[in-house]
C-alpha cells in the first residue's frame, strides 16, 4: 500500500522484510537513517531473527558481513562516501570470495574538501571492485531494487551494491509502495548459500594464489559478472510479474522511440531529464532519455541498441575522473564507437549542485545547434570567473591570465549557468 514515507525508512523496511541474518551498522550521512530505522525494526522483532551489530568502523561493518556471509547468513550493510572508501580493502575480498552481500550506498561526494551532498564519486571509485552496481532513479525503484539485489546476489553468489542518491532520495518524503512480505517472498527464495563455513568440515577460503593461477581466478570473476547481465533482467522480470512494477533491469528508457538527441544518466537526475524531454516533445523536438540501472556489469549490447537511432548523445557525469575526464561517458563512447552517434560528455551536479530543467534544456538546445564540442568535457555549471582568477593567481606575472584561458580552453568547454529557480 502506498503511503508517505521517508526514502531511508522505506529502504529499511524493505531490507527487514528480506530477512537478513546479520546487519552490520556504522553511521555516516546520508545513510544513517537507514541503519537507525533497521535497529528499531530489529528491536521490535520485525526483521526476523536478525542480529544487529554496531561495529567500530565501516571497515568493521564490511568485515562482519564477510564473516556472516561466509558462515551461510544473509548479510546487509549501508554506507556512503568516505565510509565506502574505508571499506575499500574489504570490497574485493567480498567479491573474490563470491559472497552474496547486499549493501546500500547513499551516494555522496568524496572529500577533501569535505562535502556531505550528493554526487556519484563514491560508487564510481569502486566500480572495479567486482560488485554489481545498481542505480535507483526514484525511491520506488530503490526499495524494489533491494528485493531484487538480494535475489540476484544469492542466485549468482556475488555481492550487490544498490546506489541511492544521498538526501535527494534518502531524505525525501514521498508516496512509496513498500514491498509487502508476500511480494518479497515471491521474488526472494530462502537463502541456500553456494558455500558455507562449517566447523565440522573445515576448509580454507581466500588462500594464497600465485602467478600460475591468479589470471584464471580473475578471469572467472569477470565471467561471473558478465553472467549477471542475463540474471539482472531475469530477476527484474520476476519482480514485475509479482508486483506489476517495472523496476530494475539493465536500462530504462523514456520516449526513446525516434529520439534524435538522447540524455544518458544514472540516478535521480533522470526525473528532471524526463520533464525536459516532455517539454521539448511538445515543441516537436525528438528527445529522449536512457537511464543506466545496471552500471556494473556494463550492459554493452543494450546500450548500443538503445542509442542506435540517436545522432547526438549527452552523457551526464556526476563524478569526475581527475586527470582523465568522464567515467560514464567513456563507457558510452566505447559502446557506440564506430557508429554515427556523437557523444557529448558533460560533468554536472558535483557536490550536490542542482541539475535544473533550465540547464538540461539549454544543453540539449546547444548540442542540437552545434555550440558544444564533442572533443572536450563540458562543465555547464562551472564558475568560470572564479576558476580563472585562481588559475591566474597561481602564476606570477602577466602570463597568469593567458595561462588561465589556455587551461580552460584545453580542459573544458565552460558554460556558466544563469540564475534561475530550481
């Protein structure tokens, strides 16, 4: 039944109905409300026989989940930003040991400088850790994806990360249909672990592997990730059959039929992009959006097919690969390379800066008019004056201003946003 509820609370209730054996919790904004709500649900007996562990750090949380999962339990935790980085040593261990752990990442910028608001730099920093990464467009998608994440993790024996935009979704109060127990049970079967530590039959896991076999181990890990492409869609179809809701899957499209210009993005910004597409369609502009739900493994075939008819693609990157450029955009470029589609890489919304309808509309209009290059990153909300002054300040003499202009010209196509209502 739909009701007004905070996103974090809805996620906590959904996780509780998935029946975790162990929840390992350590607070860090903006995911804290999730584990706080879970502690209440566990105390009230509304999460089965769950053991709630208050650990000393995020590294401790992931280590506890690894131990619980290796012992045959259903394990869950949540984190964000620096907390995810504190887990970084343990994340490849979880995937390398084939442990079906589920974790919510309430996406938040990485410091320094410290910033508690939303972008995708935390999840992107761990994109090669061997975890499946699912991105939620809305809070309804977020709760639905958690049910699917447990089913997917246990079907494939791989860890799954559900990425939910911090504050934008986690702290939003809205009407959400939190999956009832009957729906969860229809999609998520009882846990049957592929491996389980047993004192009566001791084994070693995660043992030393030398050069003679390590390549083969990593190849098989990559193969398991690619197998997830079929499984992600299969689990999403199973959820749709049980709920009637089309959540999950590899990608989501909006008005993509006959679209000549397509916005590609992850997460909640897709809602704003859809509003802009509606406005442009009313004016006869053939625009559409492509949302990437499953970022890892990358759905190469599905993205290529979805973008086959588009002549212009605008990729919204909410993280920056310092020293390289885009992250999501590079995957899109690789996918459509050799074809007629032109890809425009745009960096927006870093550190929680709003991505507005006005900005997206202007981006689409400028791309269609040929005013934005496809050879450099575009920063629509870059304060060019501030950046120029700082670049000039770092060089003594008259060459400072020239250097500032040269750097901006080489590294980006700055495009200051206008004042507007968001």
